[in-house]
């Protein structure tokens, strides 16, 4: 599924914004760990809607005996 959030410039801007809001720093000042965390949050935000939709679909498909009916 296509997501504008995974366009390169959009994703880079999301990471930069995460660094700013999480650590109150510019990307150039962030440590590698802080950048990693900012990237992780950006990925999570990009996939969370699809992730939740998948979970709801899965829950609907699980039969009474606990087995997936997919």
C-alpha cells in the first residue's frame, strides 16, 4: 500500500521533526541513538494505521476455537 509518509523527503522531515520534539535539538546535534529513536517513531507513525487495520481484520477472522479462519 502506498503511503506519502514513505516518500524520501517527507520521511526525512518527519525524522527531523521527531528529533526536535523529542530532544529539543536539530538533527545535526543529535546523537546516533537519538536519531535511531526518531527514525523508529517515524516508521511507527507511517505504519500504525495499516497495522491497526490488519489487527482488526485478524480479530474478525479468528474463529471461536481460537484458530485463524484466513
